C-alpha cells in the first residue's frame, strides 16, 4: 500500500496499478521528498509527473504545496487509478485536483505548454536509452529557467544524456536497484538542490 507521506493530504491511501508499473519505494520517496523540501522546490511549483504509474510522486508534491500537478500515463487502467488517487488526495487535503493526461509521454510533451518547475520522470526500466533521451529533449523547452528534473531508473541503466537536452547534473544517488539523477537547465545559477 502506498500513502501520501506528508502535507495537507498526509496519510491518504493511494491505489497502485496491478501490472505495468513499478511504484517508487517508500524509502526512495522519503529521501527524495526530504531533499526537495530542504531545497524549497515544491512550494508553489508547477509539477509534471511523467510515466506517473499511481501518481504518487506528483500527488505527494500537491500535498506538500505545489500549485499545479500534471500526471501523464499512457496505460488506460493506470490512468484511471491515477484519476481516483487524484480525487482522494484533493478531497483529503482540500486541494485543487491534479490534471491527469492519458497519453504517451512524447505526445504529451509535443503538445504541452510550460513552464514546469519540477519534473519527475520515472520511465519503465525497460524503456530504451534512445526513447528516454528523446523524452528529455522534448521536455527541455518546457522547463522554467531554474527547473529541477528528477530522473529515476534502474541502477544498471545507462545514465541519461543530460548534455544533449541542455541539462546539467546536480546529484546522483543510488538506493538498492534504483538510481535518481537530479538535473536542471544548463546555465542556471541555482545551487539549492
């Protein structure tokens, strides 16, 4: 079972799709959101959660003060679960609901308007490097100048090609089989993360 860890909707229970998704572990989410809180990266942020799965990352951000959250999930069943979870979190925290988009990530990015301040991209571990790096290229023009992008992949995966997308690495951290890369647009002078 997955729950919202903190914020206005703390304790709200989230459903997780039965197959085709890989929820971020509680340990990784707690560490990630602790670091985001200390960097003051969520208050008022426009958040984008790509390959949203259950929506836990984007909905945690909403609970902790994000001003808007867009959740993108291609699978019909998973998108339905995210819609339910978004309703639960909005009601539990008396929050504006997150927007759920049933779409492939690339199609969404090609029609979306930004800017986004905080982006989570947690693609399936079997997503090829070329597809992942193409997503980052499509995402780049939608980022606010000091946006933070958090990429989650398997530890054994090839690191994302941040340079090609105009991003610079801020930190890399591994938790068991999961690695998180934190990046922001190159040229930003924000060292808070």
